[in-house]
């Protein structure tokens, strides 16, 4: 255990991004019967769904925060809110101390450029009719960061080199690249505006194993070189274990556990985290006979009563079905939301 | 489990070649595939995307359409060459003795038919059954693959089910007629790890109970390790290495296998660079001369650049294709 009192004050990293009571609700698309009723003037209220429910956490400068959870649990929605792509319906995101929804002028520009997103599907996020050089030059032009042709060319070439692509590729179109190369182009496009914060939404999920390793190495190298902060969204825990300093586990819109990476992997506190850790496929598990977690993640339209995980939880009790657990700090920097930890 | 190679073969693939035609020529997607599947075994077929895993699966079942063409080889099932069979007998065999599970359940399921209708169709195509017996068999099979409230599901449409549930239905359909060989093409790749492990656990049980041989295609060595008795590694349309799961994972002989094993996180400490294989797999029309892996191989020599290595073996079913295979000492 480190004695924090002996550390210099500047060793404590600053908070760059803070989420307070962050929520996002989506109106559910009405089903056919409901649309018909609307036509005859009897509009039933179409229930909405909460994709993200009351999320609080802070991201510190220079850290890699891993965000993990099953499909549909709200990871991308959270990522899109903190990059300002969609507004929250409750709570707030602050970037360097200011609420992003109230930003104007230079502060807004700093945020828009400073926080960039990298998407899962590198192909869908690149305009097929633009050459790579144009794709990379566009953010520079749009934000007025460079107007001079030679300057743009120089910065495009620097970005390509930085992500490990040959500068001659600037004249090619996205379809002429492999998946891994396209993801590098996506990363170059994000980097060209010199951001300090990257939201990476499943950036390697669509790539082959050998290419995944190359792109992970690129993320690690860029982080070291540019002192970047990452929110790294992934469903692959072995990748998160490799790259993240801290990990947040999400279930049905809520963060159920958050801890330094080493601790969460060595000693998961939430039953859901434990379950996820047991499922990691590994070449070390041969012909394993394991108990898979039962059931599927419930629909956010009808979240279960009490603790949302109770229908799948091997430890659930009557209290779990009735009462939602609150988030507690069980050790410095470790929070968990589960009745099993109420006693501490 | 005993070494599957001591059992009887159920399916023997010899020199199978499939090419895709385009304006510039015919490009082999699988070159000269040799593969024996033994009774009741699970064979994991791994490789990067585009290495020819799916084409291999489709070609075994004769499911190749233009611009593709099977140009050489034999597929022996119970002593008969499937490539010599007429389309009608082949169609009867597929879905009965030989069945395939595809990566995307929506390509298998018909969106306008209920689950019950599709299952019924799959059974009646392969023999008569009265309505009530048919219904029971559908319900039993759905229960086997872990589907809750199977009676209700029979009257539901595919879009009313989650992705995991749809994949289970596809597996149920593949199992309906007690096949002897199942080819499963990345059936869990699109699913969450939690659902993936449920399906792997169920496949393990079903396969064990039914004694069917299973070819499990995946790009994920971790997934294959959990299921397979043997592993075959594909690269650029060739099986570059094959052996028991322990042999391949603990003592890889091909540098590509070694590279794949090294590139997954786990062995190097967190935050350190992973050992990566440089470059990427070649497209069909740009297969490198000599060993197709040579541009990415750290061990490549002039020999590798000029001649494609022939398969070599230990005589006991362990095969590799490399001029400079990794020795046991190096692998340790
Ligand atoms: N624009 C939208 N309108 C309605 N519902 C939405 C919208 N976007 C997301 N949702 C719903 O919000 C929930 C969370 O979605 P989100 O995309 O954030 O999940 P995720 O964790 O990123 O999943 P995945 O791992 O599949 O990417 C889901 O139930 C989803 O269907
Ligand atoms: N219908 C097709 N037309 C042309 N090329 C094809 C077709 N199907 C597959 N291929 C090519 O054959 C090669 C092997 O493909 P595939 O077996 O699908 O790879 P894998 O399943 O290993 O990802 C790839 O280069 C692919 O582009
Ligand atoms: S609160 Fe109860 S149901 Fe929820 S995770 Fe904890 S033990 Fe399980
Ligand atoms: S034959 Fe040569 S290039 Fe090919 S894998 Fe072996 S050592 Fe590498
Ligand atoms: Mg998402
Ligand atoms: Mg495939």
C-alpha cells in the first residue's frame, strides 16, 4: 500500500471529465397497435426507456478508464453524451470544470476539439467517396486550424505517419484498405485536431486478433507520447485488463462496480463482475466445464425491481428483489452497488 | 478424452479446391484442403478473416455458388463422395446427416415464418411425422438448447427473439435430425461473452450426448480452446498446422500459430506492448509467392520466398507447413 502522504501534491492527477447524475432517456418507438390507437385519437403514452441511469464518476487526466458491459447496457450512449454528440436528459457532464451543455465560444471549441471519438466500425465512419487525404484534412478546414495547402498536407502526412500508415496512402479511398488500416485512418482523423481525450467505442471489436494487437499497441504508444486520456469502451475484458488503469462495469444503464484495474481483476466485488471474469475465453482453459451465467440482460423497457441484476444473480435474496442497492465506497477508490457490501 | 485420431473417420476431405472467378482470373480461396474428421470429435478451425474458413465449410457441403467454383478434390462421407452425388441426394443429406450453423442467424431463419413453422419444415423435409409428435420434437429440441418457454416460442417470429435466442433456434434446427457432422461457422462471434459461454456450455453438452462430430469455425483461439479436441489453423486458404488442442496451443510448430498465441493479452504485463504480427493477411488475388506467410514472418529465409512449403507430418496426424518449423525446445 502506498503512503499517499509522502507523495508530492502534483502526483494527484486532475479530473478532466466529471459525470454527475448522468441520465439518458429515449422515447420508445410505438408498436403498431399503439400507432393505430393514435390514429383514432386515443394516444396511449408510449413508455420511454432509460439507457443510462444516474451515472456518477470522474475521469482523471492521463488515465485509461475501461467501460465494460453487455450489449445494450448503455456504453455507447454514455460515450456519445460525454463527447457531446447527444445531450443528456438528466444530470450533467463537466469538462475541465465547466458544464458542456452551457459551453460557448472558445470553451466550446476547446471541448469539441479536445474530446474526440473513435468508433467500432471503421468503415461506416469514413466517407467512401473521399480520399484519405481529404478525410483527414476536413477537420482542419472545418475548425479553421489550417488553411494553407502545404500546411494541411504536412499535418495530414504527420498524422498518417503517427498511426503507422505510409504517406502515399493519402490518395486512396477507404475501400482500398483493410479493416485494421481503416481503423488507423479513424484514429488519425481523431488525432489531427490534437485532442487530449479520446472516447474509444469498441475500437478493435471488428478487427482480427493479430490486427487487434497492432491497434492496441498503437493506442498504448499514442498515450505515452501524447499524454492522452482514454475512455475505452469494450466488451473484451482481457483487452481492458491490458490497457486500462481503472475499470467501470455497467449493467442496464448503471455503473455497478468501479475500481483500479488490478484490484477488480484480482478481487471482483460485484457478483456481475465476477460472472464476467469467469466468462473470458482463454487459450489456458481447455475443454472447460463451466457454469455460464443464466439468462440474458433484461430489456431496459422493463427493468427488474430492486437490484436490476437479481434475476441472474446467484446470490440474490428477497431484499434484492425489493430494494435497489446504493453505491458504496468499499475501499479507497473502489465503489460497488450490491447489498452484499452493505455490512461493511 | 482419448485422442480422436484413434477413432473412425466420419468425413474425409481430400485435395478440395475452391476458386472465385473475376475479370482477371480464378483465385483459389482454399487451395488443396486435406482434412479428416473423426467420430464424435470437436475440430476447431481457426484463422483470420478471409483465410478461407467459411469457404471450407461451404465447400465441404457443396454450397458454393457463382462466381465461386469447386475445382478439385473429394469429400467422403460414409464411403461416398459428396461431389459425385446428384443435387437431390445431397440436399437430403444436408440438414439430416450433415448440418451447418451460420454466423448470422438471420441468414438461416425466414423472417415471415414462425419458429414452429421453420422447425416443422426442417423435420418433414427429412421424413414424415404426425403433427403432435412433430410439435413435441420441436419443443424438446428447443429445451435442449436452453430456450425458456419453448411452447410460446413456436408461434413467435425471428424478430421477436434476442440475438442469442435466435442463434439457439438455429442450433436447435441444426440438431433436429440428429446429424453425424455439424459445421458451425462462428456461431457465437456476434454475441456477448455471457451468451457465448452459455452457448458453448450447451454445445459441449449436446455434442457429448449426441456423439455428433463438430467442426467449430472461429477466429478466436480462446473460444476454440474451450471446445476443441483438435485444432486446425488456416492461413491464405491452406491449413498451415493441425494437431490436438494441447499440441497446437502448447507446442505450436508454425510461426503464424505462434504469432496468434502471442498477440492476445495475458502473457505480457498490462500496459506493455503486445507481441504483434506485422502486416495483414493477403487478399485472394495477391497471394505472395513461396510461403504465403513470408512477408509477415520473422523467420523467413530465401527458401521461404521462393518455394511454398509442402505439408509435413509426424506420421501420427500432426501436420505443419513450414520450411523452418518451431522445434519443441524453442516452443517451450
Ligand atoms: N436513438 C435511440 N433511440 C432509442 N433507443 C436507443 C437509442 N440509442 C440507444 N438506445 C437504447 O439504449 C440502450 C443502450 O444502448 P447503447 O447503444 O448505449 O448500448 P451499448 O452498451 O453501447 O451496446 P453495444 O455493446 O451493443 O454497443 C439500448 O437498449 C438501446 O436499444
Ligand atoms: N462470394 C464470393 N465472391 C468472391 N470472393 C469470395 C466470396 N466468398 C468468399 N470470397 C473470398 O474467399 C476468401 C475466403 O473467404 P472466407 O472463407 O469467407 O473467409 P473466413 O471465413 O476465413 O473469414 C476471402 O478472400 C473472400 O473475400
Ligand atoms: S444486490 Fe443482490 S441481486 Fe444485486 S448483485 Fe448484489 S446480491 Fe446480487
Ligand atoms: S515457411 Fe518460412 S516464411 Fe513460411 S512460416 Fe515457415 S519460416 Fe515463416
Ligand atoms: Mg455500443
Ligand atoms: Mg467466415
